[in-house]
C-alpha cells in the first residue's frame, strides 16, 4: 500500500491494512514520516516504511485575496504540489522496487491523492502484478473546491492523471455510490470492477469512555468538531456561524472544541481572534486519540461545516460516522452524501448559510430530548450498517475477486466474516 499520509494515523488506510492482514494477506505500507516516527517498524503485523515529509511552502493565504494574489497562490501551490507529488511518487517507486526484490508482492494498492502513483504501479503491472486504485478524493474537484475555481488547465491535467489511474487499475475502491458512478463515467469502468468500501468507525472507537472532566467544568453546551483543517473543509464557515451565535443570537452559553490540524490551522486561529471568539472556541491542533475520544464523549452537539462544493457535494466524511458512533446529534450543511450517511441523526441547513447554521445549533442547544433521540438513531445506524466491521467486508470481496486463488480469503465472503468483525 502507498499513502501520502501518516500511518497508522490515517484511519481508513489502517482499517484496510488490518482487515487484509486478518484475512491472510502480508501487508506493507509506504507512508509519510511524522514527527517522532521511525523510518521502519511493524505496526500490528503491518510492515511500515516511512518517507521523510517534504513541503516546499504553505499553500494557503488569508481570505479576500485580490485576483492577482489568488493567481499567484494557484501558481505557487501548483508548483509546490508538483514537486512534492513527484518526490513522493519517486520515493514509492524506489521503496517498491526494494520490496519487490527483497520480499516480492502480488498487489500494489495506491491510496489517492496524489493520482500520480499509477506511475509506480505501471512497471509492476508489466511484470504481471495487480493494481488497486483506492479513490479517496476526486482530485479535480478537490482542486476546484480548495481554490474555489472553475475548470482550467490544472483540473484538466488532474483529470488525465485520474483517468490513467482508473484505466490501469484491475479494480478500484470507491467510498460511496457517487464516486462509483464518477469512475464508471470518466474511465468507462465496468461496474463489476468497482467496489464500494465506505468509511466507518472501528468498533473499538465506539466503546463508551469517560468525558473530559475539563469540559464538564466549563458548564456550557459543548460543541465539537473533529477533522482536517484545510480550505475546503469549511471550518471558517463554522467560526463565522459561531460569531452569529454569540453576537446576533446573544448566546454565550456554548464552548466549541475544534480538533484537528491542516494547512489552515493558523489562519483559523487568526480568524477566531478577529471574530472575537476568545473564551468560546478552542482550536486544539493535533490531539491524541485518547483526548479526542474523551472530548467527543463530553460533547452535547457535533458539527460538520463542510460547505457545498464540487468535492464536498459527493464525498463521505468519516467524522459524520464518528459523531454517530458516539451517539451525538449533528448540525451540518445539506449535502447529498452527508444526508445518505447521517439520516435522522442530523439537522440539515441550507448549504453555506452561516446564519442558519447558527440558528440550528441554538435550536439543538435548547432541545435536550431531541438531541438524545438524534444521538440514539445515529448510534443504531452505525451499529447496524456503517461501522467498519460491516462496510469493510466489501474490501474482502474485492480482494477475493482480484486474487481468487488466495486461500486466506476464499472462506471470507461478504456475509461470512470472522467473529471478530461483528
């Protein structure tokens, strides 16, 4: 497996690697090397090789850029991404070649972005190896959403890389039905070679834990956000909504904990100060999993401010299932795949309307019984349909189709998983 992210911090990749290992596969992962991580180690029977992280420069800028400033940002960011993706792709090729000579492998499994990893798979395909393309993000839509731009040279280039990845893949993994339809349309993929493996929380992350006592002592309604802090993730919408909640709706009886890191973290801290949200909002940055779980346990309401955009409209967010797994009511913008996942566990707001988002939070703050009902429904939905032990089964089905002779998986059909997966 190849992923331009940290392992085992990348929940989806960790879940997939562990599931395949339990199913009889020998799994190696090439990932980025984070602070304090070693270059090579065994993590729960998965051999991990880590590449030093290269970042040329920051790729976000303050809001309200001029047209010339936005153009410069796009050019600078595009150059940065090109260099960083080429670096990671080259590093994966070197390490894959090393693994091929030293240990051998049958399948090379690329998690996007970037979509350039098909170049690593190409020489091994010529040697008869299988290629799996795990489609986490629609990269052309990701670019458009991140930089709030239309179609152009860069999106066309990204579509070429995406097409090559889809065409070269023996099978593709889609996170939802929208992604599957996109793959079939853009690269004429046969539906039988596209497998939907949704995001879902592992059962171990759904076990009740004590709430963070610090949050209880605040004695206010606790709001929580968990996830990435990048331009496309909409946390700036959340902060402006909280400004409406505090100053327009005159509600000071809340405290919002925003957990996560990303390119926009420092910009969001500046925005929170500009909106005079000191004492109401905490941007923690990266937190340990133990602290994250304790904070979620102490939350009264969870929020998902992903705005409507070409990417967000068709994407599925693991944070939604995390919230539901903790039996928390959700306030979110009304996006197609978010509604498919959350159902009655959420209040849906007209996309990108920050004032209405604030009103929905206030509504839930004043409705404890409604919060409990929504949380109960969400928990049941995850337990019955969306936890990883359920949605991950299709990954085993995909690998059975890819490697029908593998004895370790032949007994693991879609409805016949080991007891530990239930």
